[in-house]
C-alpha cells in the first residue's frame, strides 16, 4: 500500500464515487463500464464515465470525462490530489496513456491513483504511472514557460 497524506477513508470514498459514475457509462459496443473520480485540491470530488462511439477513436475514457468536467465546472486552475478508477466488469483498468498524459497537466506528482489491476486494487503515486510524460506543467502563474 502506498503511503499518502490522504486518509484511507477518503480514498475508499473516491473509489465508491468512481463506481457510481461507472453506472452511467455509455458503452453499448464494448460493455466495459468505467467510472473515475477526481479529488481536487480544495476537497471537491468530480466524477466522469466512459462514453463510447461507434468510431472507437472518438470514445472518451472516464478519467478524461471527469477531467473535462472538472475544468468546465471549476476552471483551469484546478489541481488534482487523488484519482480513483473503477469498473463494473471486475477487470483491470489502469488509466490509459492518453488519460495519464491529460491528468499530468493537473495532477500532483505524489497524487495517489487507485485502480483495479490484475492482482487486485492498486494505489500508486501519479509520477510512477507516467514516469516519462511530456513535461509541460503549468507554472504557478498559470502561464506556460
């Protein structure tokens, strides 16, 4: 288990919220129902679910769905302190590469990421699930370098 400043109950609650979000999945082609929950720096929790399209490339994952919702609702200054991913298929579902890169814009390096893995639920710091992502983090002023 990863050491984190976030209490285990808070992470468990985040997983519950992600599981609830998975119930709203639009996945008529794969049947793979995924939900994600983001805990923002101010304690707010924002959820999202996967939305498929017959043209699979246009499908949006739960993590990106939650991220887009968070920015739409709270603005571009959001910062993510934790992420939980859940699915209703009892299958491994770590964030995909595209989701990891999108989360990199807003997630703290030590933010715990909780997700179902082949060997059970896994919790890892964000920097370990995307060790070599593009490094274009926003500066504190909100401007790019």
